[in-house]
């Protein structure tokens, strides 16, 4: 009887401890991700790294970038958070990261060891930028895993002034947000070296994004950026968030 009682007490204690372990002791990889919140205070520098891929290499490049950033970023000074996105057409992997202040020494050290050694079919490209203008349906500009993000790179043409195109984009953003209910927010991020303007926008779905081209008055042949820049854009899936 005593042995049976001890066994039952031990079993109950084990179950209780197991439940507590599930509730409070989950490894970090099993816990829910914290969404990335874009910082537009101009006290944060955003780094965009674009890895060219194709449908056959995208998965491998994503795995390499994910492993390197998970293992390294949390140890680097100034790191806040990051997200890794896959282009829906398989053409790119894009890593977005946010860093405190203007000191990018931590990212630069990481870049020398990891970014430049990627197995991407073409050399990756990185540029630093700061969020300059946003439009949103709510107070928060956040995104998380499985969200759909439009990412655009406006690569400035020779002798064109980045600030002029930034002004044009700023004027266009409110109208597009009002026109398309499926667009949740948009953020414009001009690069520090004046070479590129990154535009991020969170959409509810691909269908909402494609509906923009079906709107009356939309003419893809007379886009507002044509005189200023070459625009490379597409839809991306947020595959991973790193905090």
C-alpha cells in the first residue's frame, strides 16, 4: 500500500511539473515570435540585404541566411530585430534588420563573414536606409510570419535626385492607401547613400495587390517613377522573424 501511494504521489507530481514546464519552460524556438515593428523615429537604421536566387536555389539561400542570422544577430551590439522574406516568384531572399543609432559596426562585421559568402547565384546587395514617411490604417506598422509584403527597390538613375522622387512617393502614398482596402500600411525608406528608395507595404493577400492594376485610371506604362528610377518590385512572404 505504501509503495502504491508513493508511486501515485510521484506520478501526480511528475504530471504537474510537466504541465508547468509546458507553460513556463518552452525553449525559445517553440515560443511565439514577436512581430517586427518598423521604427520611424529616425533613431534606427534599417539594413536591407537582397540575395538573388531562382526557384531552385531560394530554399537553400533562405536556410543559410536564417541559420547565420539566428546564430549571430542576438550577440551583436545595436541589433533590434529582423525578418527574412522570400519572393513569391522565387527570384530573391530579402533580409530586413533594424539597428539602434547610426553605428552599423556590428552588422558590417557580420556582413564580412556571412553576407559575402552566400551561395546566391549573384552577389548579394546591402544598403542602409531610414524610414522617412509612412501611411497606415492603424497606429502600428508591424508584420509577422506568413504576412504578405510588397517590397520595392527604386534604383536611382544617373544624375537624378533621390529627395525629389521621395517627395513624389510621399504624395502618392495616401491616395493608394485610400483606394485599396487590402493595403494595411506602407513605409518609404530612402537609402543613406542616395542610391535607392525602399518601399515596404503590407497587403492582406496577393489578390488585393493585383486589384491595384485593375483600378480605373491605372496605367502601368506611365508610372510616376519612370523619370527618376528603375523600380524592381514584387510580393514576398515573411518566412521568419528574429528578435
